[in-house]
C-alpha cells in the first residue's frame, strides 16, 4: 500500500478512476468531479491520447452530487467507529482548495523533502556538446516558436508544424532540429522533401514507437546511472505525473522509480529517480509543464523503491471551523499526546454502491461470476457517462465486445476486464481478470483485509479501551507475541498490533481473536485456509499498530478575508519569491492550519477525523460542503 494519504475530498470526491485533470487556478470547487485515487491501488486510466488537457471542474452542481452520493459509503460501513479522545468535536471544510493539503515526503535519511533548487549539478556538463556555437534561439522565428509551443501543449488541431529550409545546409538543419528538441521537450523532428523544397517537420514524440525506442545519449562512466530529482506537483496524482514526464522525455513510465505515490488533490513534494536521463534534459521540462516542477538534481547509482521512505509531513488547512480556540487546543493536544486510531481511510473502499471490499471477498471465495458482476453491473452514484453506458450494455447483452465499444478509453479496469472476456470467453474468467494490472487486482483483496482490520480494531477498543490487556499482540522484531497478564502491565496501547487476516499471522488470544473467525465465517471464508488456488490472491497477512502518535505536531488558528487565497506558502511560491500569505486577525473567516508527520501506510484523514470528530466519508463531507457553499 502506498504511504501518503489521499484525503477524501469534500468538494471533489474521488471515485477510484480518473478523468481529465483540473489544471486551472486553485479556486474553491463548488462543482464536485469524479477523480481517481491512484495512490491506493485504484485503476489508473492511462489515456495515451490525453496528456495535459484542461477540463472543467465537473458537470454536476453540489446538490446533484450530494444526491448522487447518498449511495456512497460512510465510515460505519467500513468499521470506522471509535475515537480515542474525549474532547468535543467541531465542524470544518476539508480540502476546499487543493492547496489546503500539502504533503512533503520524508526520505530514507529522515529529511523532509523540499523543492528549493532548480540548478543543474556540475556533473551534467560532462556530456559532450555539439561543436555548433550559434545561438539556438536565433534559428527559429517568433511565429515558428508560437506554433511549436501550441503544438507542444496540444493547443492546436494540427498534428505537426512544418518549417521550410531556406538556404539549405546540413549545419542549418542540425541547428533547427536541436533548437526544437531543446526548447520544446516532447517534440521530435524529421526532414521531408516536397516538390523540391525541404522542410523540417516537428511532431509529438509520445507515440508507441518513440516509447519503445527512446533516443540513446552519451553517459559518462563516472556519473551515477540514475538522476534523482524532486518532483513538485499540484492537483495531479503520481501516476499521471509519471505518464506526463515519460511522454515528454520519450520514455517508458517504468524508467521512473519512487518511494510512494501521492494524492491527487493536493500539493505534494517527493523524490523520483530516472535511469540515464540528464538533469539538463529534466530541467528543460520546467519551461513547458503545468502544475509540475522538477529540481534538486543529483546522480546516484541506485533507483528508489516503494516503501523506502520514512513517512510524510502534512500541512493541512481546515476552513470555516466552528470550534473555539480552547476546543482546537484540546483536540490538537490530544492528537499530539495520545494519537489516533490507525484505521484504513475511506479512499481504500471506493465511493460507489459497489465497494472494493465486496469484489475482494468474491475473489477470496473463488466466486468469479460474482467478481465480474460486481465490477461490471450498473450502480447508482457518481460515474462518467461512458461508464454508465458500458454497464447498461453489459447488463442488457452480456456481450463483452459490445460493452467495450462504449468505452473511449479501454485501459480502465472495466475495459481491461471486458477485453479479457472477449479474448478468453466467459468460461475463463480467471484468465480474463488477469489482464487487469496486478496491483489493481490486489487492491480488491487488500480492501477486504482492511475492512476486517478496521472492524476488529473497533471491537477491540470497545471491549478493552486504551490499555494493553492479556491476550493482546505486540511485535518482537517481526514476530508477533501474545502478552501475558503480567506483561500487559508493562506495555501501553501504543505497543499493540492487530493482524490483517492471512495464513502467516496469529490472532489475539482473547475474544477479539475469536471475532476474526466469526467474521470471516459469516463472509464464507475459512480463516485457517487463506491460501488461494491462484497464488496472487493467497493472503499472508500482516500486523498493524492500532494507535499512531504523529510527530512534529503544530497548529494555529488563522483568520482571513478572501476565501480565494492560499493559506500555505508552497515550495514553488518560495522559489518564485512570492510573498507568504498575510492573515487578518479581524478576518471574517477562521481556519485551522495544522502540521504533523506520519509513518508510511498511515492515513492523514484519520488524524483529521480524530481532531474534528467528523465523518470523513465523501457522502458526509459532500453534504457538509453543499451546506457551506450555499
């Protein structure tokens, strides 16, 4: 599971599928939009035709969306029931703007990652430069640059730009080729002859041939093979960002590595590594990318691996708070001293009437007909129109090819499953289901494990409260140990772990352990046999702390007059020397700005829930925000 938190957006809920990004200004979002949540294993719709297009913030007004979300899940539906503190909760609006949620990765060395240096390291200059001394900028006219810029950003209907070569020489052609590629990353060039006249034709390089055969570059032996850099992104998830970078650089997305995926509706800063791409080439992207910036370049001999990070540092703004200063102080003091229940957050379970854990349960039961039905059947709730048409076609005809034709992008989970069914037939569902990427398939079974964990932790806290008791589990190294009554006296609730169900875990030796067995039996599963006929779905299980105490907790209540301003000074604004936000002590609006650090695999949503004592589900948040905006 990824590490940083994908907060359920109150005004921009995230069904686990993508749509064109919202790349305009960071304005209050009165119109919710269905977005994907790639961070937690959701189906990334990697549309090769769509690179950096702008889209409206949605099609439905708040009331319509709130009505659609009445079919969504609430926290109770996924076992999120308890709080650890006894302070009085208060209301507030989560993520009114994407800049209200800022995530900085904490790297392997325990350092908070920032984008604060756009310079190119000296090592990048080792690559031999062509002997041409002519200024590249001088070989293109202003009109040609304008046309190339529009082509680069997909702002025209033309597929290419042709530049006629007057006074043709090989040296001049070389200069033009280089100028286009240097000044307009993502464009490729070729020379064509037509009726005795020579043209250099610029076109986008994001096609399959370019991805399959990236251009070779000189690479000094003394330089590390991987260029590490910091990626700053706004309102875009990590997978989308990787797809954009890979297309502009003419690379496969798997050439990039990182330690964790980050939320979409947020400002996030994280480390990325890419194989044998120079810092100079990466830095050129800053001229043309929107809502993405790269910097802090260095060369190293190793890539990055998922899970290597130490955690994430969050800066969260909760607007329009109702709590008094005393209530806020009490809530945040409790968060700092006691912590919060380490529940799996709502984004783990989808937002439609068919939760991901139901699909996971069907997979574990080996009921493949039910798996197909759950993924493809029509359902109420917020969905793109083409998905609605696809589901209706499937329900009516059960014809995978006919249903597939309703999808403009075949790379979504539904499209991949339908393609598998059309290739292998409805009698080979396991093989057909295998066309869905492995991480997306495992998302379903992990979702089932998560809802079991949430439910049993709620029961554990209901039964025994916030103290260690006989029969609880603690970790000694990586091995779970059952506490005796005497040992329980010397342990705190912060030491206690609970298992995710699997074949390689033990369960608490008190009545909650038996509760796991009862719950799985009721779901038609055998807790003593969690191995599956298909190896991918055999669950080993794992242990997870039930209470997490954030570190580096700080907060302030701020007042302001303009709801359109950002209340956080971002890394990019600092680089641009833009002033920090100024607050008015007599301002008409009040907001809580809080900062804290969390270890990997924990959810900032659940920390915020503990502070507000508020249901973080999209269903409830949409109702709250509809009231606020009206």
